[in-house]
């Protein structure tokens, strides 16, 4: 009880601190907007309160839990993990009803993506339910009605109690921690046994997708998708936020092209995906399709292509939710945080960005990165100076280095060989793989007897490991 009261106080303190800080920084305009929001909330308060009372009174018969979903950027993991856990029996309580509602971070949603998830769940507009959830969570005893934060399931490597993850979202942190502790160990591991697609197309949608593949001269599993995270999408669909603070997560699509050219030599079409992207692709290779900038681009094809490709080449962005939902192999490149490796994805490869210590003239070792990120949460910390440089980057003299075109090409070629059965694993690779994953065993296991969730077929790029073994070994 003492810990929970402390959590509530931190939550309230952070809430009001955030309001005053925003008003101080942005002045009268933001104050006016906040007053308008307060007026809207006051109008909806009575019906929301009525709903909360109804939820509490019905609890002897049914427990109603609320969960907001950010369906706009596809990175929302809640439904993916809920469905996987449900398939292994972790959410089969008869007296529980889970109430999902949309609360998007940007002014866009892929209609096809939402439609397909709605086949499995009732997903409501935010309208009153956002305020019902907010009001319910501010009343003592709210834990009983709180849905586990499954959107953080992919971050189960990271334990950041006493750091910004805990201090900024103490309720979410404690709720997640409690859920993991109560989850049966075997259930935790059995999630990896769920291999089937989580969502499905209707017959008409499948015909539309097949028609497009025929148009460009390819077929299912005879093409790959590729995408590089850039800033244009977020800048376009939520102009209220200066998204430059996330630029270090972005990468240049042009650096993918040498790898893509090699894949076309394997008679694979290569389809550049995305919606509202920075650069167009200048190429004379008719097997390289700049679908993201074409008139053919649609919400349906965005999902269809990610479900039917041989594998997906991408950086750390929400679009990875598509191949994850269909259990497709993924090549992750230019990922910014090894503490958040999506190691549960099957038959997938991964190479991270590297962090260079300017003063010491060397790269940060992986174990050093794990410790620094865990202590400071610097890849998510919004503590930036006037030039929008991350203060932790500045303090430690860090420069982030993207993967080279050669590194990307190496790992893509490796994926194609693994899928075709021509890749040969040697002893050095096996040893380096084991040493890399051993870095997490002691540092990042959050709970006794429960290790991080990793597919046995998820690997770090072999050539990348060999060329950077000095970042693993002291």
C-alpha cells in the first residue's frame, strides 16, 4: 500500500509538473488549448463518472478492463501480444471483459490494419472511453481494472526501476512488473510456439493483392519488402510536435540499394514500402519497385505485401508490426537500441547502429551500452538542449553511427542464404552468438527464473559479429 501511494504521488507530481513546464515553455497559446481541453473534460465528466461507477458496481460479476491503442503507427504491440498469450491460455478468464479503444498519436490510421484487427476484437473510438479510463485510473483500487501494458512486452529485456521509465510512468512500470511476475514461466516461453498469422484477409482482399503482384511480374515469396525509417511521416501527421529529437533513429534508404541490387540478381523483386517517405528511388532496375511513391500504394497493399514477402528488410519502426503479425522473417538494420531487440521474432537477423565515444576515439562496447542505457534511458529520454541534441549524448561525447551499405548488404545476403538453405554456420559464429546473448543473462533478466524472451532462430548478423567482436569481448 505504501509503495502504491508513493506511485500515485509520483504520478500526480509528474502530471502537474508536465502541465506547468509546457505552459512555461510555450506560453499563452498552450494555456488556451489546455483550458479548452479542461472545458471539454468537464462536459464529459458526468457520463464518464457514471460509466466508472457502473464498472465498479459490476465487479462482483464481471471485471471490465480498459486499454488504449495507438493504431496510427503500427508499432502498437498490445493486440499482437494479447492474441499470442490468449492462444496459449493466459487470458481465458470468463469473468473478464477487455475494453479496447483508439487513442492515436498521429492523425492517420491504416484502415486495412484496423479492419483486420477488428475481426478479433471490439475496438471502440476514444470518444468518452479515454476519459472513463483516465478517471477510473485516478480512483483508489484502479489496479483491478488496469489492463497489462503488453505494448511494452518487447521491452522485457530492460529493467529500469529508479530511472526515467519508472519515474515518468510508475504505474505502467509496476503494472508491467506485476504482470510478468504473475505470468507462469512456461506460458512466458510458450509464446514462442505461436507461429501462425494473427490476422487474416478476406477473399476479395487476397484477389486484389494477387492482382498487384501479377501486375509487377512477381508472386508470393518471390519478392522482399524494404523500408527505412525517416522523419517525414511523423512530421506530416502530427505537426504539433517537433519530432527532430528522434532523428537519431532514422536512416538513409539509399544505403540499402547495394543489398537490394544483389537480391534482384537472385531473381527477387524488391518493393520499397512506406507511406509519406522522404526520398524517391532513382534506379533503372525494373525489379526494384518504389511502391511507397507510386499510385498503386494503398492501405490494403501495405499489409498484403508485408504478409506475402520472402522477408522484410527494415529499421526500427512501427512498420515491423506487419511482418510480426504474419510471422515473416525480418532483417533489422540500423536499430538504435540493443536493449530493445525484438528477439522473439522467428528466423530473423539483426545488426544495430554503433555508438562512438568521440574523446576516447573508440566505439562503445555492447556491455557498456547496456549499462548506460539502462541507467539513463537515453534512447527514450526527452532531455534535450536548445539544439535538440540529447544531453546524454553530449555529456558522454557520443556520436551514433549508422550501418554502412556493406554491413546492410552482408546481413541481407546472409538472410537469403539462410532461407534458401545455402548458409553454412562455423564455430566462430556460434561462439560469438553465444557471447553476445550472454551479455543479457546477468544484466537484464528482470525476474528470477525468467530469462528474456528470445526465439532460437533469432540471430545477430554473422559477418557483423565477426567484424565487431571487439565490441563483445573485453
